């Protein structure tokens, strides 16, 4: 699956923004985040959880430690707050076998 390519076989931590039922909703979110200067992508929910459908917006940076991911999450929340963009559904997620 092409939308999984950026996270397949990767190990580390990412910041997940939110889950959306349609690609259109995810694309609207990406547009708002990019206007705030953030780099992010859309992956299919099944890339992160086989039983999941829909789409997930993730930030493009991979973190080697949970602590670094938490710091990135806090920094990103500050940027979103400054730009008056909602951010209450964000969290960090482990990828691969850590």
C-alpha cells in the first residue's frame, strides 16, 4: 500500500494528529496544518492498525525516543495553539518493534 510507504519497516515514535473517516476531511486538516508551517502526511488507518479504516494525519518527523516524541508533541501543540487550530486529539505512537 503506497500510503503506508513512509512508515513501513520504520522503528521509532511519531506524533499522530488525528483520525478521519474520509480522505477529504484529512486533506482539509493537512491544509490547515501546512498553513501553520507544519509538515505532515496522510496514511490509511490500516497502515497503523490492521483493523482500522479511514485516514490518519501524522507529522513527518520520526523520533528515536519516546521523550523526543513527547517534546515534539508539546512543541507542535504550541504552534497549533498560536494559530488557533484545535489539537486535543494528538498523541504519540510507537512504530515497529522498539
